[in-house]
C-alpha cells in the first residue's frame, strides 16, 4: 500500500469500508429471524433501526451533494434499503401500541426532521456552503450516535459482565470507524473522518472492557429487573421467568432477558 497514490488508497479504504459496513448492517438478521419466527417483536425496540436509517439518509444526501462520492453513495443506499426492510418487518409484527409508536417515530424523525433538513439547506444558494452545512449536520449527528455506547460501557462496569456487549460487534464497529476515518482523511473530507475518531476511541474502550470483564459472572440487567411486566408489549411472563431463574433454566431465561434489554443496539452509525 505504501506505493499507492492517495486516491488509490482512498479507493481501497472505501471498498473495505463498504464491506465491513455491509456486514454491520447484516448484524440484526438473527434478531429479525427471531421476530419473524415468533411473529412478535417482543421487547425489541425500533429506535436503533430508525436512527441507523436516518444516519444513512443524511449521509446519502451529503454524498449526492458532494462530487465523486461513489463509495458513500453505495453503502448508504444499501443501508437505507436494509434498514427499511427491518423497520417494515418490525411494524408488521409489532403489537398495536408499538406499531403506532413506531409509525409516529418514523414520521417525526425520518420524515419530519429529515424533510426539515432538506428544506432548510435547499435555501442556501452557494453549493459549497450548502455542502458544508449538511456536512456539519452529519458530523454532529454522528458524534451524538457514537456517544451511545457510553450507556453499555457504564453497564459493563457496573455489572462486571460483558454478556450484552459482544466482542465481535465492538470489533467490527471499530474496524468500520478505522476504514472510514482513513477514507475521509485521504479524500480530505473531515466531515467523514473526524466523527470516526470518536467511533474508533469508543470501540477500543469497549474491547478493553471486554478483556477486563470477560470472565465476569452473567447478570440480569437492572432494566430487566425493573421491567413493567404489566405491559403487554413485552410479552413476558414474570412468574415464568422467576421460576426459570430458580430452577437454573439459564438458556431459556437468557433469551427472554435479551429480548427485553436495550443494552446494545444492533448497529451504530456506519459512516
């Protein structure tokens, strides 16, 4: 790679970034297979997928404004398609109340907020200024999304358990941040490169925490302990879970716990 020109290196990192990002987008497939199989969303939340779709839509808008941004267009187009499929499945199998909430969320966030950004930036006559404005929106949103792992890292330290922070996902997200950082750096696009510094930093911290607490005992998250079992949307039976805990039905109980926890989003911002 040392003999490659900057634009050639950018192409290499762009291709690698597309591959890793695509794999991250596919990470929730087991979750949605479970939803399809059980015909229920159980305790899974739509927010991570809505955020991922919004992120891909923002970056796609930015990529269309930017010249020679084929790498950004391809992965974010794929991301929009995949996240739309996830959310469609979620709405189909969600309970009535959850379905209404999800549709409101998508209308407010992915239609209203996104439309407002499109409308407000369209009034900027100078193309370079409009590109910079959209770039700043993307960068600020990326930073806020990259800060999301703080919750799970706090939970890992508190429970001394990495049960809900899989190493493979942390590694892939870290690798993804590295690829897009170098891609942005090589094409001199700091709206792409800079937010990924934070993504890389949080990814490294997550992997260090995994190594430190990987032998820790498995624990039930406080969110699970405090869950409102009277809410039909969770589709969980408290007495059954308590019984499973008492007889050591760890595997079955763990599945119920995973369906009710929000400790780890299936994906974070990709670019």
